[in-house]
């Protein structure tokens, strides 16, 4: 690059298990002369819960943020090496950050906060972006935030409990554009909880209208397990019915467990296990597949109960399941409480991928926990279950 060119490398959306690798990459880019910015849920969640909860105004009593004893040490360390940390969401202040970098007046820490996203740009995809991929899955968020208070979740402490959302007009324009480019299109509304967007009915009605115009698309969403009870204010029709008419073919559901006492303990009382079967049947009758997000390793879990619960999950009728180990994700209430009480957590963030133990379980050894987790996949995804579910697939859906 020429002398009047500033090279900025942004490591975006970095989660906890990605953070060590992000730091390694950042050091290499620094050596090459680039300015490096790291953002995402790890740094944002850690700073929010470990620093800002002690300094509500977000202010540090020291001159530099990396000299504050409450700054998460991994964030402080990488800032000392010259990497910029970005806390929160970038839409409002990213141009100002770039201006600071280009003028040589950059700060060690920037805070984007939780901006109004009504005018925020929606994702765009360069030509050939999906070349070499098995499938083309577009993503977009219609809103951010979640009103619930699950103890293992960091999203609520980064994006907040108050729902922020895009305009229906902007979403409709984005759909028209991607369909014009791609023809038949499939996307994922990445909202942590789509059904709690106050505009969910308007969005679904807009999608249904576009389908009547001949646009060819389907999509999937993430949703809580109380959404099936919702009815639209305008149409008085059910969330599930409107979702199907809009083109939704799959819901990713935060099931977490089939034991009500574990749900109560983790701050998720909105999940009512007794209604799971009825909920799945409603989605199925509407032609929507149900994908369960399921956590293994709640305090009372043991290998035998885990195996029993996975069979229960299967018998309820879930089409797919993704299994995760309970993990003290920095930015969550679980992590904060464990940090403050001095409980052991794995010091290697590489292991915080929810596929291996990163803390001690009260009733299982790490080996027993790992085996129970591995077995859950085998118990759920039997040949018989796969054949049964594939035989139900609507050939008109992806």
C-alpha cells in the first residue's frame, strides 16, 4: 500500500472460543503495519458484565481503559499490544472510528452501544460470495434484543432486553432485491427471538404479500417456546399460521431441556415442557419443521437422565436437534456469578465452544459429561429417526 493508505483490519463478531485465534491474527496484522479492531460478543459481553456492572457509567477511574483493574484481563492485554477493542454495535460510530484511525488519533476502546437500527444498512453479498459453498443461506436481522433473562445467555447483556427493529419497508426492499439477484432464495432471520419483534405481524404479512406477487423464497427463524400462543393484533390470526403463509419452513427453538425444574433454575420459566408436544404438532400442521436447541449439563443431569431426555425430545416430534454443553459464556449471568464466587472455569477460551466441558459439573466427571454429550447425538440421530423425518419432507421446501 502507498504511504497515504491506511489499512484497517476488522475482526467482527468474535465469540469466546474464537478470541484466542483472533488475537493471534491481530498480532500478525499489527506486524504487517495494519490497524486492528476486534469486536463481537466476547469483548462486548465481558466488558458489560465484568466492568460496566461495577462502573455503571462505563467510566474507568484510570486514564486508560487497559489500566483498569476491572477490565477483563484478556481485553486489557490485547489493548496494551495496540489492538483496538470495539464494545457494542458499530452502525452509529464506525465512520468516526475510521476517521480517528486515519488521523492517527484512535482510542484503545470504542463503545457503539445499542443504536437505533431503523436506518442501519442490511446485509449485501458480493458476486460469487457463495461459490464453493454446499448451499446458499442468506442472513438478515429484523430486530435485536430479547425480553427474557436466561442465565446462560450473553446476547441479552450485549443487545439488551428492549426490542429494537428495522422498518418493514426496509425489510421488504431487501427481500425484493435478493430475490431479483438470486431467483429462488432462502434466508435466516438471525434475530435471537423473532416473535418478540413488535412488528412481527407486519413483517409476515409483507412476506406473504410478496409471495402472492410471485417472489420465490423461504426462510427460517429463531423463536421462544411461547410464540405459538401469539395472535396478530390486526388479523387476530395465530403466529404459526401467519408464519407459514409468509414462507417460513423451519423454526429454531430454544428448548434447552425437557425438565421443568432445570428451566426454572436457569431463568427460563416461559418454557413449559407440558406444551412442547402440542407446540410441535401445531408447527408441523402448518408445514414448518422444528429444530431444537438443547443444553446438556444442567446441575441435576447425569448420563442416564440425559439419555432418557434425548429420547423424550425425539418422541415429542422434533425434526432436528443441536446439542450444546452448558458453558459459562463471558457476558452471561452464569459466568459473572462463577467469576465473582471464584469457581473454576477453563482458562483456555479455545474450549468455550459448547462442545466440550469448560467448567466442573457437580455430578459428572469431565469424561462422563463428554461421553453423555457425544451419545446424545447418536441417540437422537438414529437411522430410523432420519428415515422417518426425511419421508415427511415437503419437496416444495428446501
